[in-house]
């Protein structure tokens, strides 16, 4: 196993573990390190952070990826809207056109964040 510590002046340090699983297969685990708190970083987390920074040019599939990771349900069966459903019953209908308009991305981020 190879352990890499990555750091940048703009982002908190991160630790990456490269674990060989076979001849050509490797598993990479990446964690953010802030103080003594270590949290895993995945595609959905990166997507959500990017949506917060820039709500332009997102697709409904990317919103569904974040929703899946954060435990939100959605329904999108042959309709023009995808409806995201939080565990407390709060819903957000989002038109499934590309790209998703920034106002819907902002509302989605608020829904995922619990606001």
C-alpha cells in the first residue's frame, strides 16, 4: 500500500491510499483532512461542491448522482420533470431539460443541504 499526502494552499490537505488489488487493478481512497476530522471524498461530494460554486451547465443525471449519494429519492418516469424527495417529505420538481437552469441547481443544493 502506498500512502500519499497531498496539500494545496487553496484546499485542506488530503490523504490518498493506493491499494493494489491485482495486476492491473488498484483501489484509490481519498480523504479530506481538516484538523483532526477525516472525511471521505467521492464524486458526489465533488459534484455538490462544484454545484455550490457554479450553478451553470448541469445535467439531471448529475443531480441524480448527488441525490443517490445523499440518500434522496427521486421519480422520473416518462415525464418532463424529475421530482427529488427528501426523507422528511420535502420535494423539488426539476425540469429534465439540458442544461438544468441555475435556479433549480441552487434549490437542489439547498434541498440536499437540509435547508
